[in-house]
């Protein structure tokens, strides 16, 4: 049973109880008023009868008394009338069609100047009041019932109007649209709505908890992202490579500190400028622009994901060699290109020096290279031509085995100590040719050391001063002396 039905029934019950109490009080009040009225009328009637019977009682005319008694009883309000004198009954008359209940009895003494004449006993009943009681009661009952029904209808209409939005809400939830009929004993809209609101609150609580959990996860993820970004930024800033990032319009969007140091541009100066107009030499700009267009169009390019060497330009305009590796990535806003750049000027200079040294080693004065233990590791062609030995004849041997007097340990020890202490030695030597004759040379030896100031190898240059031809074969002087470093 829904709330409207319960409200109507409860209201009807309460209203009926109130009406019954009201009717009871009303009838009680009417009964008391009727009783008082009948008592008053009975007393007046008794007074009238006593006055009327005073003379007949005084004259003791019993016939007149009886006749008058019958006449009085003929009145519709007088039920019975009794006249007695002393202990004797003089007259008694009673109406035969009058019920026994509802009679008011009044006893009146009849007195005169001569004393007590007799007693009048009157039984009075007001027929007019009886006739009026029933219509009044009926009017009260019907009026009260009508008011009660009217109140019930009004309450029902009010409840129907109040719950109409709730019914619509429930109908929309259940069917998607409100229905055209409504039953009094349908589902309780308010209770259903409260249940739905509670369910909605539970769903909102679950959603809130999920949101809180998601926010905590998001906050943790955000913190982790910040940590990763900070680490990436630290790595980005601490990178030994210059990092330059451009978009698909060739606009520079990132420029790390090493790039600032390498190219001479500050980050604030170069961001927003085009790569082709800043660090690419003018003669290569057209090729760069064409390569960018081809890369954006096809997603492929000959310079992607590999290290290549190119010339670059500093802010001052001076060109220098770089090694560059380019990677591409596609984002929502388009392609970005990340370039990792190294200055290879020093490597190029060293390579050039090395090539020059190789050329000098192969084409210049006679030279040999020995390791830190004093073994020959390499000789050039000029050295082979000077002494007649092939590389395989001397590699691994002590350099002093090539001298005229390889057993002169004090002399060779002084040379070795000079290389260890001073890092070089200058002087004249006598070397023995493979055929046996002696060649006098001027030699310059220089040691090469590592970062720990330890000798790695030394290089000996020779300049021929003259030779002494002898018939002794040079092979007899190639002794395997392993005790001294030379």
C-alpha cells in the first residue's frame, strides 16, 4: 500500500474518532440540556397543578379532582398525575401510550393558610424534545460524515499533487517516460524515490571512492612523471652531446646547454628560429630543406637513425665538423626531429695528425717504435733501407741488439734512465748493418706517457752521419738480450 492510501486511511480513522468524540459530547450536552429543561417544565407544571387543585382539595371535592386529573393527563407532555391527601390516594391518571423511560417526576406539596392540603405527583415527558433530538442527531452525523469525506478527498488530492513529480521521476527511471494512469495502491513513490536516492548516493559514494583512488593514483603517477621529467631534464641538461629538437616546420623548439656551448647561441635566442638559418652552412641549406620535405612526406630519410659527419656553423659564422644522429617521432601536432650532435674538431685534428705522423713515419727519416718493456714493435721502410733488416727480423728484439756494442750495459742504461726520467734522449749511436758494416747515426728518442704518467712506448728517429763497411755479417750481432730494456 502506497503512502497516499495509508495517509487517507489514517486520516479517515483519526477524523472518525474525532467526529465520534464530538458527537458523543454533543449528544451528552443535548441530553443534559433536555433533562434540565424537562425538570424546569415539570416543576412549572407541578406548580400549576398544585395551584389548580388547591381549592378542590380545600373543599374536598374528590369528583372534581378526579375529573381534572384526567383532563391534565390528556396533555401530551404529562405522563401521569397523582393526587393524594395524607395516606389516602384521591386521584391517579396515566397516559397509556407513553413509554416508561425519559419521564421526569416532580412532587409538589399543596399548601394553604390552613396548612398542608395534599401532595401532587407529576410525571412529565417533553414530546417536542424527543421529536427534535433525532433530526439534530442525524444532522450532526450526516454533517460530520460529509465534512470527513470532504477532508479525505482534499487530503487525497493534495497528496496526489505532492507526489506527482516523484511519480514522474520514478516512471521516467523505469520506463523512460511517464505513464497516463495512476493506481492508488501502486508502489510507494516517496519510498521508491528515497530508495533510488539511497542507491544513487551509494553509487556516488562508490564513484567518489573510485575518483579518490584515481586521484591518488593520478597524483602518484603525476609525482612519478615529475620525477621522470626531472631525471630526463637532468640527463638532457647534463648530456655531453648537443641536443637540438625541431618541428616539421624546421623551427627549433629545444636547445640544451651543451648545444648553447657548442654553437654559441643561448636557448632564449635560438628558440623559434629556423634550423636552416642558424647552424647549417648556407651551401647546405637547400639540401636540408629538400630532405626535410621528403622526410615529412614519406617518413623516410637517408640521415635518420645513423651517425654521419657534416659541417656546421657557429653563431660567429665559423664552420666546424660535427657528428650527428637524427631521430624522428610523430606527435599529435606533427613530426619532431631530435638531433644528437658532437663536435669532432679535435678528433679530426688528431686524425690529421695521425695521418701526417703515418706519412712521416713511412716517408721520412728512419724510425722505430718500442714498447715500455723495450721491445721493437714497428719500423718504417727508411729504417729497413738503412740497416737492411726486414720488419720481421727486428720486431720483438731489443733495440740495443742493433748497435755496434750491444753489451755496453752502462751506456744503454743511461739512455733508458733518460727516457724514464726526462722523457727523451739525444745523442749519437753506431748501428750495425745486416751485412756487418757499422753506420754512425744521430738519434732522437722521445717517450709517450698515459694519464698516470707511465711510459707506454717511445719513438726513435735516426739521421745517418756516415758508415764503416766491414765484412762481418750483421746477423752475428743480433743477440737476444732480454735482461735490459734496450
